[in-house]
């Protein structure tokens, strides 16, 4: 069911990531796909952009029958180059990012290169979806949720996104028959309990390696964390406005 829609596909795990291949194979059923992805893993880059050095982009043959480019920059750089250089004479109907290896639920959206790429496209007015699977394994089973991913892509292409331009979609690590369905929900509250592991390199110089564990502090049953922990795919309509509106009327943090 290939249409005349133009779909930009990107990610943060790099042009050769299995999750990107899985997403390309799904997306190309619904329109013309152009891939612009980093030439190396860029996880945790958030909304970083490259301004202190030139960007390079090369056409590559990675996906059969799909126009593809690798970029020396960040995931956000990839989207900017696609919008303003490679596809500047065309209308991008949808941007999809992923499928990420690992969760981008809750506050992880802030750190995520996958979601920042999708968010950059949404800032440009392009309907966008970021997909993440709660499995860090290189051999993760992306096919289990392929039907749900395809359904979301098809719905957004056909119906658009009325109240937002960005969806944060997370998929539990389950077999196809174990996924209960899809829930539209809100972003849960939580934080990372972090630790820096200290070590020494071959030159006897000390280095630090960040590790940590995410802790959900949200007991509500309408959140992405709840949905994922109960076997559902979570879909969080997301935006760019970080204002805490209820604090505006209080004004208690200002000197009187």
C-alpha cells in the first residue's frame, strides 16, 4: 500500500542499527522513504547540534530501493540537513525516528537523541513519531510490534496530528501475542539514580563511566510507565513548551 507520501526516517543508534532497518521496512509500505541517519551511534545526545565543525553527508547503499544518507553529525543535524538541504524542494509528510534500542519513556525523552530528532522535525511543522523498544540487545525482536508501528504510521499519514506534532511511542519487551494493545497516556515522573564508575586507562589516567538506574516516582495509572509495565505500548502526545503554568499565577518565587 505504497502512497505518494514522503517519509523521513532517522535514528540515534546509527545507520547500521537493526532498529533502523526494521523501521525502514515498515515505513516503506506506506510511502516513499528517505533515510538520513548518523554514521555512528549518537545515543544520549539529546537536542545537540553541530556548530563548531562542518557537517558531512554521504549517500549510501544500505537499504535496497531506499534513498539513504549517513551524516557525520547528531540526530538533530540529520533532520536539519534533510529538511533544509536534501529535501528542501519537497514536502516531508512524516518523520519517524528509531526504532531505538532502549526506553525513552518518562524523562528519558529529555536525553534521547531518537526523540530529539523527531522533536526537531515537529518544530518544523512535520508530524513526527519516535519509536523505542525496551530492549538494549542487538538481537532485539522488533517484529513483535511491527503491526502496531505500521498502524500508527498509517493513521498519522491519513489523519494527521491535530493537537500536537509529536508522539513518543515506547514498546514493552514482549512477544507479539503478549502485547495487550496501545494506550495513549501521559509522561510519568521519575529520575535517574546515577553513579560514576572510576577506572584507569592503559596510560594510568583516571576515567569515569556513567551508570545508573531509572526510578519511577509516579503512581498514576494513566502514565507511560504504568502502561509499559502492564503489557501495553505507550503513546505520549508530546510538545516543546516546558512552562509550568500553575506556577505563573502563584508568583511566590518573586521578591515583593
